[in-house]
């Protein structure tokens, strides 16, 4: 096996490296196009099944299974564009409008500021009994729901959130979705939960928050318009009767891994250079 590897490496040239790089870039581009949509999980499942099938037929001599996989791959190639048709159309339209933009990881300081602004806004909205629905996107992309609202792409602030949810404004009935510490869209429509809650008095906002968290890993902050009660929904469950302090602690607990992450190599290098100059 080692000899075969050396033989393969000896045959590589600059054209081979360029060829491999182009194929890798195409796969990376395709994964980036569906980033931020629910199709990511579906695509991962399809790739896992394909890799598992190819590995099984290679290691084990499974004639019937190999025949099934060989004859199923053409049908799968035809089915993929049909399955991912909405995501592919949306991604190509986005690419044609703005080009390929890659968002970098958000810093712990920005994330902490987002949590503080959301908590402050929820507390003030609660005092005035202004209903609100604030969604914090996490790993699962919410692009499908973002497109149901009005795109803002605005820096997050407590004042802006209070303005959006002021009664009788155009966007106060929908949800605000926050991604990468920015308000990307307002007036968004969320799916309602189909699970019967023990509390039969939950309104549309609370059912929408549960419905979204049942399907995604998002965190939703809800302010009741009738009672002013602040609630947090996550993983299909809801924590109610919160004040600003408790809300801040709960959101901080949800994001603790990101808030306590160590500095990157470049941050440490920059701090070391500054300390050396001193």
C-alpha cells in the first residue's frame, strides 16, 4: 500500500494539484450556497448515506448491495436538484445579486453585547406590555423564515428593537431574526407548534416560538402583549416569568461555550507583540 501511495504521488504534477483544488473549491462553493438553510442537514444526510454505501461495497463483497447502490446513484443525481430546488434557486439568486460573501465567526464581546441589548429591550417592552418575538439564530440556518419578512441588516440595539415592536407599526406583528449580532429581518412568519401545551392560554407568539424551536436550535425571546411576561423558548420548551436579570443569565448560559472560548492564534500573537513593545 505504501508503494502504491508513492507511485500515485510520483505521478502528481501542477495540473493535478490545480485539478484537485478546483474540485475542492466547487464542493466548498456548493456547501456555502446552501449555508443558512434547512437543506444543510438534508445534504449531510445524503452525503453520509453515499459515503456509507461506497465504503460498505468496497470493504465487503456484497454483490446485491453493490448492484443496488450502482443503480440508485443515477436516480439520486436526478432527485437532488428536485429536493434542493428552492435552496438552489435562492442561493443562485443571492450569488447573482451580491456575490459570495463569507461571514466570519462572531467574537465573544459582540455576542455578549447582543445578549445585553436583547435583555434590555425585552425588559422595557415588558414594562409597556408591547408584544415581541426575538429570534437568535444558532447553527441551524433560518434563511427560509428570514425571507418571509423585511430585510434590515441593521446593528442590534435596544432602541431599534423597541421601535420595531411599537404597537401599530408595520413590523410589530412578526418576528425579528438576529444573525451574527445583526438584525437581518423583521416581520418574519414562524411556524406554529402543533403540540398541545399544558398551558392552554398560550398566544400566537408563544406557539410560534415553540414551533420554531421544535424544528431548529434557535433561541426565541417572547414578550406577552397581554401580560408583559418575558419567556424564553428553546428545544421545544419554554421558560416563563423572567425579568431582565434572569433573562440575561439564561441567554448567557445558552451561549456559554461561545462566550468562554479562548482567543484565536492571531489575537494571542497580537497581544504578545504589543506586550513586547512595552
